[in-house]
């Protein structure tokens, strides 16, 4: 069977994809957002005394991953999940570049120092 140029163009414009989070990811995101909400509740009074209003409309997010094991990991993907949880926890207004103009991550294998992998997020906002 020969596919014509017109057939290709038609197929291209009729192609679409649906992306759905896995149940495991959705559960993780919800649990992480709840932990972040708890942390926010404990720190919010002090933050508001210093002029921080949540959700933050502008912030810098730096994430440090302390990995256990030398496995290959996608740090940017992991960071995006954490950014989504910050939004769900109403710490950030959203995770657009306007709200987070500067974000980054660093990582290293800390197998000798940690019992499980962890991430520490540094959220810095103008006052």
C-alpha cells in the first residue's frame, strides 16, 4: 500500500495524544502536597510577618537531590513533580516561568550518608 502526501498530512492533523498520570504518581503528588501544606501551616505566620503572601506569585526554586544508589535518574522530571506539588499545596501560584523565573537542581549519590533518597527544596521569594 502506498501512502500519499495527502494521506500523511491528513493523518498528521488527525493525530492527538492523551496524557494521563499514573495512579502511583497521583497518590505521590497528593501525599507530597499534604506534607508541604503541613510545613506551610507551621511556617506561614512567620512568613506573613515578613511580607510573604501565599501562594507566592514569584519565587526561585532550587532542589538538591540526595540520591541513594548510582542509578540513572531524570532530575528535571523529578523537579517538575515537586513543582506541581508546590502548586497543589498552594505555596506557588503556578509553575510557569513568570512565577518561577529561576529554578534548578543539583544531585549526587549520597549512598554512604543517607538511608533513603531525598530532595530538599529551597524556596526563595522577594519580600
